[in-house]
C-alpha cells in the first residue's frame, strides 16, 4: 500500500511515478484508525450516516420503491424528532433523484450524497445504518456503532450482530429501541472487546 510506496521511495531509490499503489488504500490507515478510535459509553447523537445498498435497483431481498420510501421516511421522522441529522450515502449504482423524490415534500430533508469520501462521512458520524455494505466493516474499524436494517427479515449481515458489533432493526419499534440504547450507553454488551475480536 501507500506505506510500502514510501518505503521503496526512501530506501529503494524509486521515484513516486515509478510505483503504482493498488488495492484498498483505506487499509493502510485502518491500523492507525483502530488504535485512535475512541469508544463512547454514552452517545450524544447529532449526526447519522445511512450507507445504502442497491436493493431496489437489483430487485433483491423483497425491497421495492414503496418499501424503501416508507423505511426512509420512518427513520427520518424518528431522527428529526430527536434533532439528529441524517446523511444518506448512495451506492455508486443508485440514482440520487430517486432519493430526492422521496423527500421532495419535506422541509430540510436529509443530505443525500454520492461522490463524497465514504471514510470521511463515517468518521464524522456518530453511528452508521446499513444493510450489507462493506462500509460497515470500515465503521467497525472506526468504532462507530452499526444498526443493520433488516425490515424484510432476510437475515443478511448477521455476522456483525453475531460478533457483537451491531444491532439488527427489523421494524420501526426496534429502530427506536436501539436508538434509545445508543443514547443510554447500552447498545451492545462488551462492544470494545467484541470489536477487537472482530477486527
């Protein structure tokens, strides 16, 4: 990765232009982020990130435009009532307009982004909501609590729950309960130890 490139420049006499770094550059930072990340007992939640998956576009797991709209409007309403800002990070294959249409009649809806740096968005959020995105692993590395959305009860991404680094929301009520637990500091028992084992 990037550290190897610097090593070969410094000790191997190579120019930067002669070395091409491939792979996930984020992994170069992962160990450092893991050490620096602070796990909060109780959260003062101000910003939440939802990392999407193209389940409607791919016609998988029983998701439809109507189900996605109802889900997003419900969680947005819950978060807005608590004065929590929601950012929706779209999958590269998703159309931002379909999300904008969901919130077109809502004053001050969520921020919808497609091209921003994912890791910056995770770092600047208090917790992450997702389905089965690889971004969830990045969230664990950065000590961000995860809520897995499984309102279709498909049981995807159970690995995070089994390892004790995430909770699964299967409906509006469970989402509310998990949010309350996050605020009280009872999100996941032994989160710090579970996270170290998971990573």
